[in-house]
């Protein structure tokens, strides 16, 4: 009996059965192989939205105010999708105080938090990174909407998710203050101010935590075969 028990104990563990499915990535597709007895397909598909190579939360940032799908009945005629369009503010706000595109960003943040709730501890650095980016992008669009609604420069000097435009983007703010037309202020806000604030945030955000993602897929015996991306 002892010999039999020893013999059984010496056997290597049986490999997990694997399944696979395909996903679209930033430059093509990938085949994901995983053990379904360790990680369910539905859970893994949601967690894959945290992967930097996927069409994920970061690859699809918060919708900008200029978003205007022509086929969507919630929007009026798009025009040139700038402040010069008669329907610009309406298309950024379907009902009073209900910004469509900002709500789309809020919805994406809620979807992210639902994914975060099922993520294992190995992905905590990825969650922190992604949450910071989504929160910032939403705050950036909200500040721009508030300015284009009230045309008060004070709105653009307020902190945006930890970035202080008043101290880091003074040149852009000065140009906006001196602009003589609404269109000029709009363009400076959309490009110069937006680019400056975003660049300052990205510098502080740092690089995607690739090592944490690798620990996650290794622990759960997940393999991702990507198409070559030229």
C-alpha cells in the first residue's frame, strides 16, 4: 500500500484541459488559449479588456464632445462637429444637463468598475493605471464642456484629475483669454489646452504595468497568440 501511494504521489499533475477563442486587437486579432476549469470564458473575456494589446478601455478612450454618429437618432444633424455647428451643444447634451458623450464616458467607467470587481489581485496595478486614465479623460471632457457652455476661463484653470492647468498650461490659457472669437477659443481649448493638460497627465501616469499583466496570464495558464503587427 505504501509503494502504491508513493507511486501515485510521484505522478505529475494532469494538465488542465484547454479551450480557445479569438478576439480583435489593436492591429488585427489574437487567439486566446485558457483552462476553463481555472478561468471561465466570460470572466476572461471581460478581463482581456484590461490588456494593452486589446481593443480595451485605454484603446477606446472616453468619447469626445465632437462625437456625432450620423445614424444615431439621439443626435441632430452633425454639421462639421465643431462649435460652429448649430447643433454642437445639443449633440453633446441630449436633454438639459444630460451630456450624451460625457454619459458615454461615465458608462464606460461603470463598465470598467464591473470588470475590476471580478479581477484577481495580480491585476491591481493594471486596474489602478486604467482607472486613473479613464477618470482623467472623463474629467478633461467635462471641463471642456463646462467651458464651451459658460465661456468662463476659470473653468479651464481648475485642476483636472490631479493636473493643474493654471500652473502647467499658462500659455494656452493666455491664448484662449486673448482670442477674440468663440471659434478661436473653441479651437485653442480643443487643441492647445487639451494637448497640454493631457501631456502633463501622461507624464505622471507612466507606462502600462506589463509585468502585472504577465503575472496574471502565467498564474492562470493563459496563452495569447497574436497576429504579426507590422
